[in-house]
């Protein structure tokens, strides 16, 4: 079945400074095969002016299909993703952070294996290929690789970047998964549950990474790393 529309799910929390910039990048991105775009923004009860920034952008850019939803209380990235995924109507769904760490121009790289009929799920890896990567935190890199290694041991996958934001799914697959994690446990949970689907076809492609510092708004921390370890064990070993 041909891919006609891509749903772009954006969880947003206190992103008033960058949300318009990432939306501009999405708007400027032309998808292969004439695929249309649907942008679903979930404002996770931001404390800044994110809502006004989003509504203003939406009103001034009617040619971009933007759906806006707001959580009445802060629930976490995973909860925002669940809301967005369930509201998606595209043939394919991709996760997009509201910051500028990932480049929407690379949607086409992730789309290609799905369009060509090889993949049901595509992960964008920051650790493979020759695309640009900002040099930042040594221990974050070690942590990401350890979490990917631990996840791979239990899922029997050979991913290089389980923690990547850029994950693309056929909509009927991701919407049938019962996701529970509210914060950054989304990544190991969805990977564990995807890996158990019979005959699932998972691909990985190299992408760019324009990471940001904590001063620039990065939110994930060491506590989320420990939660990720717990989620890897929980959704692989204790799933019954």
C-alpha cells in the first residue's frame, strides 16, 4: 500500500524558544513520493509561553497541517507521545523532539526503507554513517551505548542507538502497542514491545545529531538513565 501521509508527533515542554524553528524546518521539508505531512503537537502543560508560540505559528501557517493538544497537567514525554500517537492519522508515524537536535530533512532517509517495502519500523542512529554529530558529553555517549547493549541482549536485536528520538513506525503497528511509560522510559519500552511482534521488520539508518547542552535546554539526566535500565528489565524480563 503506498504511503500517502506522514504523522509527525512532537511532545513539547517549555520549548517557546525553539518550537517555531523546528516547525519551520518541518514546513520546508519536501517528502519523497509527494507524501503529505500532519504535525501533531502535544504541549505537556508547559510553564513558559510555548502554547502562545504554537498557536501563533499555527494561525500564521495555515498551509501546514498542525493539530495542537494540551495536557492539563505535566505528565512526561512518554505520556505526550501516547496522546500524539493515538491521534495520528498518517500511514506512517515519526517522533520529533521540539528542540533542534534532529533534522526533519532526514525524514526521507527513514522513509525510504518503508516506501520500498523492506521495513515496518526504522530507527535513526546517531552512531552510524558519516553525517555530522555535535561533540558533547562523553558519559552520555557511554550511557547510551550501555543502554543499547543491555536492550539488545534482551531483545536479540542489533541496534546501535536504542535511545534515538527518530523512530518511524507504520501507524497500525505503533497504535496497537499498549505503551505505559510517562517519561523517558518510552524508548526501551517501545523497543522491547516492537521486538516481540512476530515477523516485524526493523531497519536502522544513519542520521545527523545537533545535540544541545543543559544550558540550551537539554532535559534528560542520570535519573532517566536508571529508569531506562529498570524499563529494559521490566519490559523484557518481567513482561509476563
